[in-house]
């Protein structure tokens, strides 16, 4: 297993370096530093202000090669700053990017962690229910409702939730955020409820497919022939042996726990990392956007490696070589 983990780590390092190379091409060759300065200062900014902005942000150096010093290039600085987590300052307001990430991580986790666990529990419960009644009206109705729920855009859920629960019923604030631990739940209840309802359709449909596939395995038919009840089959045998595809699905959501939900945070006024990414896109804040994309890549690679190791825990038949 150790050799496998080392290989996966080396493979992950290669992916990170490749992603950094793509980010450099997107942010420094497709868009020039002068173009970044123009978007940050406005179209009517004088040439002197643009040149000063480029110099202040360190974008006046050569891209790939500097005959005076090989390390004094934008490419070397890009790799060094990303790999050392020294992200510098924002292109929009000159604020330290790491401070923005630290301040935005907690609100994002406040939102995504309960949304993740509650949504996962309800999706698994709903999928197990319809799979338990497979082939019946409950199963067919559950599938139809899941497909319809998946077809509704996220914006519709957000607007409907804000209007019904926030404006009409006055149960929760429509938007806003309070960092006080005793008050934060009032502002998080509405986005958690909306996000949970929005994710149920896809979750139930996916996990239902996994449970039905496992229900047709030979070991399930053997257990059923020996007199094992359907409820015990679903909770002990089918659920336990479906953990590998479940882990694969869960790992995709792990980076979002830290980076937050982009639309949800923006429309509910939650100052998390998802909102920071949207603000960076709208404000042409390339340095902040570059740092957030890099962090998301790292989280995804680490989650993939942890998932491979978890496979050996949930299924003893899996061997990492």
C-alpha cells in the first residue's frame, strides 16, 4: 500500500504542476498585464496609471525568460507563489489573498458541512426507500419526482425559497450573515434548506441506481433464499457493499466543503469562498481566482488519494498495489 500511495502522490504532484501550467497560460498569455490593469482601473485610466499598476503587482517582468536572472520571470514567480501558498495581494483591492481565504473558509464550512451531511443522509434514506419498494408505484413516483427535481435550475430553488420562506412566511432572513455563533444559524437555515431540497433529486436518483444494482447481485439472491428479510438485506448487505460507489460520489463534494457553493453564497449574502470566487470573476481579480482554483485542485487530489485508501477499509477485497 505504501508504494501505491507514493505513486499516487507523485502522480498528484504531476497533475498539480500541469494545472499550474494551464493557469499560467490562461491568466498571463491569453490576457496581458496591461489588459488586467485596464479591467481593474477602467477603460479611461491613463497610461501612467496602468503602467504603475502593472509595476506594483509585479507583472512588468518577462513571462518565460529573463537574461539577467532566470528566476526573475512571471512563470517562476507563479509556480513559487502557488506552491509556497504565498498568494500575494488581490488585483482588485490590493488586499492579502490569504487573509480573504482564511476569513471566507469558516462561513463556507458553516454552510456546506451541515448541507453535505444532512443532504447525504436524506438522499441515502430516500434512495433506500424507493429501492426497497422497487418496481412498485412508490419506486416509479420517486424516480419521476427525482428527475423533475433535477430538471429545475438552482436559481429557481433559491428564488422560491427566499420568496416563500423568507418574504411570505417570514421564517428566516432572506439574506445576510452574522459571525456570532449564537446568531449564525438564523442566516444559514434558509440556504441549507434550499440547498438540501435542490440536491435531493440527483442524490436519490444516483443512490437508487447503486442500490438496485447491488440488489441484483448473487449474494443478495442467496441471502434472500436463506430467509433474510428485505429490510435487513437493504441495511446490512446492500448498503455495506455499495460503499465504494458511494465513496466515489462523496469525494467529488469534498472540495466544495471548503470552496463553498458559488450561487448559494452569492444570493444569500454569505461571505464565503464561493462568494469570493464570484466576486473575483466579476471584478477581474485574476490573482484571487488563480489561488482559489489552485486550492480546489489540491483538495480534489488529496480527496482522491484518501478515497483510494478508504476503499480498502470498506471492502477488504480491494488491494492497493
